């Protein structure tokens, strides 16, 4: 895949980061929003002249992190064992002292506790980001989750997440800042994807040339809504949509029982030639460009909705569940005029409503589809760009460090 050129961002407080050392802490650098954001922020820090350290166990994105100027510090950050977390706190404290760390940013709960202990001992600014909703009902779980609200600044990746933080941890309300997840609009650009990449994916997925792809790109776990989409595929077939291919692109992450449930459902509904379970996809720009419709049929609230944003950047019609943060990213009635629509919102878990919206998207003429694609791209450019996210995050770092000087 052709590598995009480095992005640039507006510099204000970020200019003060030159020569500073920022440490991000994340369990691992594999596929996911927190991991992708970690690398993106490290890239921005390096461009600003700062040292970008990342403490993590490792993962497939470590090579990219290092190529973009980030420095990997190996840390068993996935562990929730209290003794390991204490050991990690001592290790992070030593790293902060040895490397002259000016600010620590934690992106998950277990390593956040370790980072909190280290930063409080040293008087270093501490930032957290809510990449998930971190629901908890028991007092113990609420306490465990509360570490993500204990930063000197608490970044929420959506207004939905910010509201949730305010309800669960009222003490943090005045420290919450919404910074939406950013999308690299050079990588996710239709003109930048060669037709050969799309054709290669279709062949790898076993999708025949005449079939229109309905895509769900998410790890294979029940709340991502794969079963709802399979039920919708049955309804679409029964209504005469005999030219669709439903592609489930995502890593099962060891959920073998769920994979067997999906396969049994597909077989029971006689959708063997319609539903394609294709595993992890490394070329998401080509995947979204290949899709006639992209779905996000989650049955539990998403904290952001990266797939919906990236799909809109590629001009693909999107159909999303109307819960959590995903609706913030998609313009649709009644909040928006029909003429401003960039996708459809449907009730979560409603296979019939999902099928109806997919049918409406598939039924658009070429002119209507092109107009929607232009609106969707402009919407993402205005609100969800990588430059905007990096610039706002680095501004926050600069303000916190400046407050300590």
C-alpha cells in the first residue's frame, strides 16, 4: 500500500512542545481505535519536535510507531494483576525520571492506575482518554473505572462519552474535553485507492463481480451486531435483493464459540452464498470503496464510531444503530434535513429497520449517491479530521505543561 505523506496541523500551544517528552501508555499496539490514536499522536508529537514515548506490550503497530519517530518502551501493560500494576507503576516512575518525561497520557484502565501512581509521586501532568464507555454497576467496578476520570485533563472521544463521564464521575466534569477521533483523510480518500486494490479484496473475499457488497467491519463479538445484519440479509434476499454479498470483516480474537454461532445462523438461513466471513482486513480504504453500503449495527452503545466516519470519508452510504456516539457522526433526519443526509440511523437490534435502510441505500440512483458521497466527505473533513484531533490534543498537552512551568 502506498504510504501517505506526513500530515500537518495548526500549531498554537503545540509549538511549545518542541524538546518536551511525552509518554503515552496503552496495553498493546494492535488494531483498534486507542492503538491507532496512540500512533497518530506520536506522529504529531515527533513533527512538533517532541519526543514521543509509548509504553506498551507490543503489537502489529509497533513498527509503524517507530517509523514515525515514536519510541517503544516494553511494558506488560495489559495485566490487571494488582501486583503487576504496582510493578508497572514503579517502572513508569523510573522511565519518567530517566527520560525526563513532561506529561503522561494513559489510554486504558489498568495501565492508567499505574500511570496515576507514578505521576502523582512525581508531580507530572496526567491525561486520560475515554476510548470506551467503561460501564460498571458494582461499587468496585465503578471505583476501578474511575481512574479514567482522574486525569488533570480527561479527553472524551464523543459528546456521548462526555455525558457518561459526567453522570458516573461528577467530580471530573470541569476537566472533560471532547476531542473526536480523527481520520486520516489522505489515506481515506477515494482518489488515492487504485482499482487493483479493490479488485484484490473482492477476489480474496470470494465476492462475484456482479454482487453489491454490504460491509460490516468490526471484531467478531456479539454486541457489534453481526447476527442482526445476517437476519437483515435474509429479509433482503426474501425481498428480491439477490445481488448482494454481506461481508463480515473482523478478527474473532479467540471467540470461537461466537464464530460457530454465526456460521450456524448463516447455514440455518441458507445464506451460505450471501454472507462471507473474511477475517481481519488490513486495507480498510479499499474495503470501504468496495462497499455499496457500510453498516454499523451495534446492539450496545459505541463510544465513538470510527468505521462510520472512515466509510463516509470514502463516500460510502452508511447505516448505523441509533444509540451511543455513532449518531454524532452521521447526518440524518430528524436532526438534519433529508437533503443533508449522509446516512441512515435505525433502532438497535431491529433487523427489519436495518434491512429497509440498506434497501434504501442500494436503491439510490447514481446522481443521488454521488451527491451523498460529497456531503459525507465534507462532513468528515469539517469535524473528524486527523489534523483536528492531533492539533487539539497537542494544544491540551502544551497548556498542561505550561501550567506546571
